[in-house]
C-alpha cells in the first residue's frame, strides 16, 4: 500500500466509524464512508489482543498485502479494517478469502446505499442552496419603498381598515391607476384597505401565499384583541409550538449534540498527540460510545434548519406587510421603525429608548439561547461531582474555538441585519430566543429525568 492510500489521522478514523456503515466477519470488521470524486483509502487497526508489537507488525504487513490484492483504490469510499483476534487462528489464504468475501459485501452495500446514505454528506450543501433559493424567491417582491414605508398594495389585512396616506408608500406601487388616484389625495387623507384574500397573495408568489400570508394574518388576528406587540408575541408562541411539535426529535438531537461537545472535546484532547493505531481505535470507540449513550444520529438537526429558515424570512415580510404592524404600536412605539433610526436619535432631545432596548435584549437572548446547552452540561457535571483530569482541558481545543467563533459570528450577522429591519423583527427574534431557551430547559430536564429513571 502506498502512503497516499492509507488513512492515518485519528479524526478520520473516528469520522468513518461514527457513520455506522459496517460489515463484519469472524476475522475482520470493515467500516466505510462515501468519498465522492476522490481516490479511495484504507486504514488498518491491529489491537494488542493479537500479540506483541512484532507479531502485530507482521499481521499489519499481511493485511496490507491482502488489501493490494483485493481493493481497487479508484472506488468512491474509504474503508477502515479492524483485525479481530480470530485472525491469528487462520492461515493467510483463509484470511485472504474471508477479506475478499467481506470486500464484495461491502461493495454491494455501498451500491445499495448510494442513492440514500452515501449522499448524506452533501445534505448541508443542498440545504444552503435551498435557503438561498428561498431568500431569492422571497426577495422577488419588495414590500417597502425607497422612503422606508410599506407599499399600500403590499399590505395584508384581515378586515377592512383605514390608514392615513402619510403612513404608507403610494408612489411605487405596481397599479398605475391606483397610483394616479392616490396621488390626488393629501397626506392627511385616509386610504381604505380591503381584506386580503389568500388567492390574491398566492398570485404574487407561492412564498407570499403559503408562508407570509398566514403569518401576517395571525399577527392581525391576535393584534385585534390587544395591540401589535402582543400580536407578534402570540403569533411567535404559536409558530414555535407548531415547529416544536413537528421537529421535537430533531431539536432534541441538536440539544444533545451541543451538550456533549465538552465530552467530545475532552476525548480529542486525551488522544491529541497519539498517532498509533491503538490510540486511534480507542478514540473512535470512546466517541462512538458517547453517541450511543445519548442516542445521537448524524444530521439530526437538518429538519430544524430547513424549517426555521423560511419561517424567519416569512416573519420578516409579514412584519412589514401585516396591517396591524403598519399602523399599530407597542407600548407607545411604532413597530415599523428600524433600530438604526432609534440609534440616530441618540444625542438628540428625544431619544427612542424602546427600540434600542428591544434590539439589545434580542442580541443578549440570542447569545443565551446558543450558550445555554453548554451551561446546562457544566451544571450537571458540577451537580454530579464530575472531575476533569489535567489532560482533558479544552482551552486549547480548535473545535471548541471554532464553535465559539461560529456562534459569535452568527450573532454578529443577525445583529447587523436587524439594524435595518423593522423593530418588529427584533421583537420577534427576542421572543423566539426566549421560547427556544425555555424549550431547551424543558428538553434538558425531561431528558435528564428519563435517564435517571432508566438508571434506577
């Protein structure tokens, strides 16, 4: 075997074994992972049960010779070969035939799963593509004009209402007849808005009809009972509960993944400077035990990500188009204003503190909702008296640093975008972060009680 055909890194051993694609024989265990468009590789692990170092090196040389005879390195998957103690009882020829048989089974399994499991690695790319498509489709209609006001023909109303002309944009609407008619009105005159039907909104775009219209109408209905702010709170609660009902298992998997990150980090630090086969194998086994202990499956958070993105974009457009938000208010502040306008008022005689406070609270709660799983894990460790060894420190771990960087970058990106979005969106995201935090607490303590019952 050439060096380029070998798998040598611990993280690659761990990654392939964690995929759970496995073929077993008396003398071998084969794990495999798709490797589309790249030259296939093989990793070999020989445990101490096979004998001393001299004998293990002999076994490894024999297996490399078998791999050169059997494996074709132009295939589209990597393989990990684990040699079992039974190997020593058989002759070279018997082991060769057994490995050849296992190799055929592995090839058949790979072909059968090629249309399904083998494509899982590309799911994230597909999801990001879907996200950009959704945002592109949503961006086809611009609810606001250049003056920052909602276009009068974009307003979604649940009942017949009258709005002052000064609160809406009438110069950039698509209907030329209405534009001329509204042009004759004074700013103090009122414009009558008829109830917006589902069919009329759907004719503009499928995104507007299927996502924006229902959310906007929810806000309108709830706001008719009190005010626009409470309408957004109740609509957000209902949406989050519906999403939670459909994605409970995915959110639970996401919660678990975040909670076990310190454990995975400590395992990686434990074997950080160890490159021998036994250490790689032990690291992969410990990682796999963690996944099995918490019942975590790969890509468990895909459904949550896929659903949350269009809902967020739908809420963005709904807060600009819902009639209750266009002419409504919450605690005396207009929800159609933007945080950047409020920040511009600093240093003047009339500072708009309401939008600034909501915007800052939104950022704080976003960070809390992202950090909460890690805090809960530390709380459990402290409560249960879990002690960390010196070699298990995670301060210098690159994975932990990357996760923190991603978290803070995401928060900074949201904070930047929401500066120019209506304060209603900051209010929605603040309420959503509060709801997510409460759900995380619920899932964590419900899960912990179940684990305690199983242990008992």
